[in-house]
């Protein structure tokens, strides 16, 4: 890790590139002042590190593709603005301090909390210190919604294949059952399951149980040849849900296996399932690992099991190119699955714990 100081941001970036290479990761930027009184000069301080896991050619291609997506422009405008440090000389009014405390308690990273505090302080002083608490809350909600990018909350899909991937025990199989039940009951579609999770016997039984209840066919694919045969047997079905094994995805070979078995066509939606109870760093790592699969969308499960959604929001702040499709908020099939929506998420973040439990 290196601290680099330069008169302007572009000079700082040039220095970072020279000293740490073009894969360097920017961890933090802020304005600093050198000298005193008339000699005081503003400089930019950047803390950067070498990328511990540089972008591979495949990942590079996917990132390049994401940058051409319709989301790219709005991402550039909202997310990749330099992080401005919080100006310690401006007093934080109590009303703002309480929101700041709430954001920190919820686990939002300190750079994001600083950015949001700054926004609130600015609006508070702009209003001549007259804004009420509810108005400040609205102001904060709107800024968070803008930064998360509300347009990425989309529910797919009209695709024939829907695959759920992700780490162990996050709720992939249960969510598949919910999605299938909703497609059958609410939309009158026909459905089928294919599982590639041949790693645990109990996993096949679990999916077969759901298949029996929903009266849908289930096929087990041990190889990509099996998978193709299963698909041809199920050609008249409207939607084929693909369940996959949860494995320790720190090993690249498991992702490669998945990539080999999943159909390579435009009629596939792949959802990466993350549990809202996981830590931010772990979720970030999982997203990075799975990013070689094209056009991933996110599902967050176990929303009912956590009182803090800061880490989910951190994931969204830091991974702006991924659409968010569903929130799962319980074990009941099919009811505990809702279309992802930003209002619920922000309410969860800002409302007090005792209000939630009541
Ligand atoms: N509280 C809560 N529990 C959930 C939710 N979604 C799934 N679960 C539970 O989490 C456990 C694991 O769910 P599975 O669907 O088997 O998870 P999986 O990702 O398929 O697991 P593996 O196939 O072993 O990787 C089960 O007990 C589910 O009932 C949720 O949104 N909230
Ligand atoms: Mg499973």
C-alpha cells in the first residue's frame, strides 16, 4: 500500500500508475493542505495498493462489456466521482450526527458515511437550519437511492433458462422453488428443474421434494452431455430452473465447472445468490469470483435474519454494474420472495430496530 501526494488528481493518478502499475486499486483519496496562512497549498492525497488479484483477460472482457451497458453512463456520473474527505472544521449538527451514527451502526463503510454526512450537512445549512427530521431523512434516502442507482432494480425475466449460482447454504434451492412456484401459480407457466448439484445426495432429494409438490419434472445432470439431453427432453416446458451446487468458490476450478455446464446462449438468466447475513468483504470476494459468468444479476436472501443491511448496501455501492432482482425474506415457499425494491432496502437501513421488531 502507498500514500501518494500530488498537486492535482490527474498527476496523482499518473504517479500511482507509475509506481504501482495500471492494475493498482485506489483505496482512498482526499484533499490535504500543506504550509500555513498565505502559503497554504491544496494537494491531493491518494492511498493506493497493487491489485492482489489482477484482472484476467476474460474478466477484462466482461468489465469492458459492462462499461458499454446502458447503466454505464449513470455509473460514471454517480459512483466514480472522487471520494471527498469530510471537512472536520464544519460542525456536524445534532440532527445530522444521529443519521451518521445510524449509518455507521448499520455497517456502511466510513468513506460512504462521510460522503452522505457531507450531503446532509450541506442541505442542512442551505435550508438555514430549518429542515425537520423527516425532511432530513427524505434527503438522505434520496441521496442513497441516487448513489445505489435505482434503475438497476429490475425483475427479470422472460428467459427460458434461469440458473442460480452462489456459495453454500445461501438459499439457492429454496429460492428456485419459490421462483418456480410463482411462475406456475401467478403466471400460469409450465416449469421444470435441472440440478447440476450432484455433489450431495441430499441436494437432489431436496429438489425432488419441491418438484413433487409442484408437480414438475426434475432431471439430474452429471455432465454437459446429460444437461443437453435433459434440455431436449424438456423442450416443451416454458421455464427451466437450473439448481447448482454450493461449493467453496475461492477455488477457480468450481466456477470453471459451472461455466462449462451452463447453456451458452442468450436465453439464460444467471442469478448470483448472496445471503444478507454475510460480511461485505466475503460478498465482494464472491462477486469477484463469479464475475466471469456473463450478465449476472443479484438475489439477496435471509433479509429477515439480519437487523443490519449496511453490508448489502456496501456491495451495491461498490458493484454498480450488477442488477438486483429479488430479496428473499424467509423460508416459506413461495411467499417469502419479493421483487427487489430500493424503498424497502432504505427503510430497513434507516428505521430503528425496535420499530422493525414491533
Ligand atoms: N431465514 C431465511 N432462511 C432461508 C432463506 N432462504 C433460504 N433459507 C434457509 O437456508 C437454508 C439453506 O437453504 P438451501 O436452499 O438449501 O440453500 P442452498 O444455497 O441451496 O444450499 P447448498 O445447495 O447446500 O449450497 C434452508 O434452511 C432454507 O430454508 C431466507 O430468505 N431466510
Ligand atoms: Mg442447494
